[in-house]
């Protein structure tokens, strides 16, 4: 039987598709085993997709927390710089007052 060909008509009957008959026709038990393997692989892929989705959610949460902290650090930096600027201005004022007092004494 290996040399026999199956003829199938599709649409236009003037076009004929000829497919070779496979050397080995799988048994029902082989088909069942193959189907089980495909289903097992589908479950594995579904689990992998679920894991990737969970990791994406986790990453989004980490990114949101990072952004919140980054904005907090920006605000704290502004506060510290403003305080530093006030201290420098205060010191400059004191130095200026000291110089004026020294001049007044001399």
C-alpha cells in the first residue's frame, strides 16, 4: 500500500491535489499517546504563560514602588538643598555682620 496515493478534490474540480500515503499509519493508542503529550505540553505552556504574567505584574509593582521612592528622594533632595542654601545664606550674613563689626571697632 505504500505506493498508493490519495486523491482529493477541492473547489475547482479541474485542480487535483495528490497526497502520498504515509509509510506508517499511527495506531489509535499511538494517537492517544500523542494527544496526551500535546495536551501535557499545552498545560506546561499555559503554566509558563501564567508565570510570565505574574512576573510582569510583580515587575509593574516594583516599578511603581521605585517611581514612588524616586519622587520622594527628589522631594527630599530639594528640601535638603533648600536648607543648605538657607544655612549658607545665614553664614554669609553672619560673616558680613562680623566684618562690619570689625570695621566699626577699628
